């Protein structure tokens, strides 16, 4: 029997196949790296795939550590600022101070309802009482009278708004969670309205605000800062 014709290009075919396989593997790696975080499976331990060690997986998008801090800050503000606002409506000596107090009460009534609703959907546990530092702020307002009360109220609350406003802006710019994004929109409008109302009193001590912001943003009450423990996470129903 005569030998068949030689097979040409076998080495070329094998080399091409190897190249195709390598390209396919590279493409698969790129696709996985771009796979939306919320669709990735949990790890064997039950933890979500890692965006960061503190990022939680929710049906509304990743909930970052900053997102969680924002939710806690909004809730804590709603636990002490309305009390200060109600006090200003009775202790304030000018119509502008009393108006600022009313704006605080109304704004945080709205935001508190929104943040508690978002936390329930995200499975987060929020604080249910002001922290120790906030209680001290209320105490320093309790002790003041007359024009001194107006000055303390306007300055402490203006600094408090100035602390949270950059956080709101950062969250709005960076969050990938739809519930947090909507809350940040509401918080931006509310906090800016509070800032304007407090400044309209004419009682803000801007030197004290600038000094305390430079020192770390602590309102003018001598006390060490307190950190709130990270919120507990409960998986939403259906996950």
C-alpha cells in the first residue's frame, strides 16, 4: 500500500489552538473580574464575594463600610438634633433661632423615617438612642440661657451639619447601593437647608466652627470622640 500524502501544517494548527486556548482563558478572567458584584456567589463561609472586607451584599447593590457609616450617622442625627430643635423653639430668643429649630425637627422627622425604612430593607440594625457625645451636646444647650443659648445652639448645630455634609457628598458620589443613593439625595437637600437656616440666625461663631473643624470636627464641648460599633447585618428575606 502506498503511504498517504503527508499532513501539512500540523505544527501550525497545534500552535494556533494553543494561542486560542490562552486567549479564551484570558477573556474568561476578564469577564469574571467585571461580573457584577451583586451576582457573585457567596463564599463557602457564607460571606459575600470581596469588594472589601466590610462590604455587604444586598439585593439593592453592594453596601460599603462608608454606606453603613452614613446610615448610622443619619439615624444618630435624628436621635438628638430634633430634641435640640424642639428646645430652640422654646428657649430661642429670636424668631430666626426658633425657625431654625423648627426646620431641624421637620427635616429629621422626614430623614429618620427614610433611614429606618432603608435599614429595614437592607437588614441593618440602627442605634435607638443618642450616643454619649450627643447627650453631652444636649447638656451644654440645657445649661445655656438667653443670647448665650442662641450662640451655642447655632454654633453646635452648624458644626454638626458641617461634619455630615462632606460624608453625604462622598456617599452620593461613590455608593453603588440604590437605597443609599436615594437617601443621600434627600440628606443633601435636608442638611443644606439646615445649614442655611442656622446661618440665617446670625449667631454662628464661625471662628469656633473653623477651629473645631481644623481640630477634627468636634463641636465645642470638651469630650473625647466616641465611635459607634458597626451595625449588625441580617440578610433580607429571600436571600
